[in-house]
C-alpha cells in the first residue's frame, strides 16, 4: 500500500495518528504528502488516505488538553471559490509534533 502511494519517496517522520473521520493508523510524512494507513476494526483491514501538500496554501496547528490527554492537530487549509476548506491530521504523537508541523509548513510555503 505504501509503495503505491509514496513510491521512491523518502520518509521524514513516522507517527501514529488519524485524519478527520477515520480511526487510528500510521502517518508517513514525505516531502510531497502525508500518507495515513488506517487500521479499521474489527479485523484490522487497511485503508490508505493521502493529503498532498501542493493542494494546500496554508498550515496551522492546535494542541488541546482534556482529562490529562493532549490532542495535537495539524490543519491543512486550502481556499476555493466557495470559501476555504480545512483538512485535519490529528492525534500526532507529542514528542515530534512541533518538528512535524514545521516540516509541513516548509513544504506548503
């Protein structure tokens, strides 16, 4: 699955996480995209989701804390004819979160 979506690409970060509306999976960050391999219950069927940086013109982040748990989110924003749209990458592991955000910000600039 990953070979199909990111053939010949170098991976800069690997993290657990999710996209809006998905269950948890594994995030792979390259110079051109972020790929999520979603692990779907109940039997662990895999599904691929891809956000290509070139489709976005802005990136932002948010860190929310509830019940002692921190949820790190990166918002990929694109403007269009009928307003802007935000795609969200969530539940990124804390240790590398700001590093991942800065990396994506460099790619979208």
